[in-house]
C-alpha cells in the first residue's frame, strides 16, 4: 500500500513569472493562491492541482535538452 495519496504540488522555474502566471489565470481560468516577491514565486491552482512558479534568476537560462539534462521531462494538463 503506498504511503502517499497523490501529488501535492509541482514546482516549475519559468522565464517570465508574470506571463506564465497570466497564461494559467487568464487562459486556463486558474486562481493565484500565493505570492512571494522576495523569492520571487507565485502559486496557482485549478482547484485540484497546485503549481508553484519560480522566476529564473539569470538573464541567460540554459535551455532544457531531454537527452542530456536530468529533471522534469514534461508536464501535461
């Protein structure tokens, strides 16, 4: 029997925090449930799934390469 009951939240580092938040809120109808300007991050939810979005902290982020990078491969709704 598993000791977990499902995903609590997923954290994503994004290039533009405001634009990404806008996509989830304005396009998909999600709600913003938390903000932290000092971090900076925002949390959004559709009522079932919660995403924490973090602003990348560099002007030249490394692009993801599914063949050579460890970590999240993709996220599907």
